[in-house]
C-alpha cells in the first residue's frame, strides 16, 4: 500500500507541475498585449494642394484617462487638387507608452469631397501605432496619393 501512495503522490506532483506550466504558457504571451491600450483621437485638419498637397491641424489623444494635445502636419504626393477642412475622430491602437503615438504615419489611399462629404484614413507609424479615423469634411478635393503625416505631442 505505501508504494501506491508514493505513486499517487508522484502523479499529483507531476499533474500540478504540468498545470503550472500550462497556466504560465497561457498567461505569459498575454502580458505584453495587456500593456497596450487603445486611445481615442480627435483631429481638426485643413489641407490644400495641386499635385503636391499639404495640411496642418491639431488634435487630442485621450489615453488611459488623460488628454494629450498634439500637432499634425502632412504632405501628399500624387494626384491632388482642391482644399478641404475636416474633423476626424477614431481610435489609435498598439500604444504601449504615450510617446509611441508621436511620429511619422504613412497612408496610401484616395478620396473626394464636394462641398461636404465623409473622409476616412488608416494610418500606421514606425512604433506600431495604428490609427483609424473618419469624419465629415467640407470643401472641394479629389485625391489619389501617398501621404505622410507627422504627429508631435505638445
């Protein structure tokens, strides 16, 4: 009988170790993901151009209960004609630290507006932050271009 208790005890220790390893394996990859959080973004931007376009604006990132004002400047190369003013709103994901939000974002896309319309953009920077923004814009613009947008925290 003592031999059976030893085997049972050894099996329980093995099962306990296996359970601990599985628990660690399941939770360890999740830790870096929990460090990232999404932020809400609001941007006001004015842009104009003929072949080469430019724009500037301001915005606010709401991240982990705080507001961070920022400046936006940008340039677009390609087929661009017109001028618009817009208010975009959306989300920025992949932020580990608020400083990751600042940087140069790139986007490839096209769009248009005549007096009023809806604009949208999908941007990504070198820090892995992705922004998806959309909202109304007013003016006259036709565009099919490659854009680079620089965001700097104030």
